[in-house]
C-alpha cells in the first residue's frame, strides 16, 4: 500500500512537472520562432532597400558612366 501511494505521488509530481515544462516549452518556442522570423524580415527588407537604393542611384548617374 505504501509503495503504491509513493508511486502515485511520484507519477503525479512528474505529470505536473511535464505539464509545466510543456507550457514553458511552447512559450519558449513561440518567442524563439517569432524572434527568428522578425530578424529574417529585417535582414531581407534591409537588403531589398539597399538594392533599390543602388538601382535608383544607377538611374540617376546615367549621364556619368565613369562613376560606375
């Protein structure tokens, strides 16, 4: 009887820990994923802006090809 009570207590404690860890794991992964996605969007938008800016400067310097 004592062994089954102990096993039941250990099982319930581990189940509670797993539930808490599962929620924390989900929050960590969602924050981690959001950070990665925002970082990638920032990098791609910055590179797109730089390429657009270089293209505009090339169009403006059309009369002066020696600057290329």
